[in-house]
C-alpha cells in the first residue's frame, strides 16, 4: 500500500484534531482561577466537558481524573479501529501502556493492603474498569492472598508469568520496585517488536521517537535510582531500558557513576537539543523535588521538539500518529497538573513552574 493511501485519511483526521488541542493559555487561565471549582468550570465548553460534569456531580477530583484516563484510552482504541495491519499493531502496542499502568495500580493496592496493612477501600473505586485489550481480573488481584495468587488471576495474559517470576524478589525486598520495572520492560519490548514490522521509513521514524522516549525514561529512572533508591550500579544498570537512541549502555553507566547523574541530561540537551539549553540551571537545584520538577519539564520539552520535527516532515508516515499521541498526552497531563495543584491550593507561580 502506498504511503498516501495508507496515511491520507488518518493524516487529515489527526491534523484536524491536533488543531483543536487546548492552547496552553487555557492552562494558564485555569492556574489563575480562584478555586478548584472555578478551574474545572473553564473546561465546560471544551472536549473535556465530561470532567466538569463529573466534578459537578461528585465534587471528587479523583473521579474527574478517572474520566480523563477513560478519554485517553478511548482515543487509542478508536484509532486502532481506524488503522490496519502494521500501523494498527503500533497503535495497539502503544495502548498497552494503559493496561500496564492499570495493572500497576491494582498491584500497588494489593501491596498497600497485604504488605503495609493499609485500608484500600477508597482506592479500589478509582481503578480503570474499561477494557483495553484484555479483561484483567482487577478485584481478584487486589484481594489475592499472595503475589503468586495474583499471577494466577492473570493466567492467559502476558503478565501472569511476569508477576510470578518477580514474586520472590518483591517479598525479599518488601517493595514492588522490581515488578514495576519488569512491567516497563515488557511494555517497551512489545512496542519495539511492533516497530520492527514497519516499513523502512516508518521504522526509522518510530525508532527515533520511541528511542528518545526510552532515553528520557532511563535518565529519569537513573536519577531516582541514585538519589532515592540508593541502588548499587550493577542493579541500577540492569533496570535501565535497552534500545535508547542517544544514550549507549556505556553512557548510562558513566552517568550513574557520577556524583550528580542528572548531569547526563544536561549533556544530552547541549549535544542534541541546544534550543533547550536555556532551561538548564548553572547549578543543580539542591532540593530533590525542585530538581525533579525541572528534569521532568526538560524531558517533556525534548519530546515536544521531536514532535515538531515529525510534524514538519513528510506528512504520510507513522509520525503523525506518534505526534498526535504525544500532544494529546501532554494536553491531558497539563489539565491533571492544574487540577491537582488547585486541589492542594498551590499558588499560581508554582503551578506555572510545574507546567
């Protein structure tokens, strides 16, 4: 199938949708609102009116966030139905992220209940019950007597064996950390396998975009491994996701050996994304939270630069789908950030810094 025939319809459809993405000015207006209710009200006449409706009925910000999650999942499933063959396989592989994230949510509730001894009644109500690709037995997982039992509840899915393999390590460490890392690795393995099925031009485009995302995920994780988890280098490097595009295994190892591993992000920005150099501070912020906010902002801007590169190129490629998903995710993330910030009464300056 020719590129124009393959992507002509979906390109026109997605560019029309991209033109309707909420401007950043609306996020700024929401951040200036005097209350959470006033901020939510600004979504009434947008594609996110369901958030205003749900919040108006319940007064519950988490229920509103759940609707945002449902909306994002439906975007992927709708595009699965509109695409075919290897392109559909990519959309399906990308949508797997929501299934993985929902499983992580259920496993965290299980861990809170059975390991930490906490009440989880309220949290169970915020599990995403919408089917992505498989019917996950979420209630069986949350109420399982052990991780092995949770793994049995996942029989017939790619996750059952994965959870069973990590059960002993989770018990030994009293942490879900190894299991969550294993789930992240699974997501990228199946996504890269789908990429391998694309034609040469599409495969190169997808590899660059997904490879950049992997690099950014590795940087974020390595900084957390060093600063928060205090992992030894061998364990930390084993957790890094392979197949990044700019950061070789040697570069990742060297970064972790540094006293300040976030310096690898600064170097990546200066070499590959000089337009973002102004975001780098002369000295790293000393407060951990402030440093992570800055790092996450830079990582998000790097992805936006990759999206602009895709949007400016030849239009009839897999790039339009990848760009659309990144832009929609960023739009939804901005809304979530503002709503959570208003819930916790952050001042406008702090909200804008987080955006």
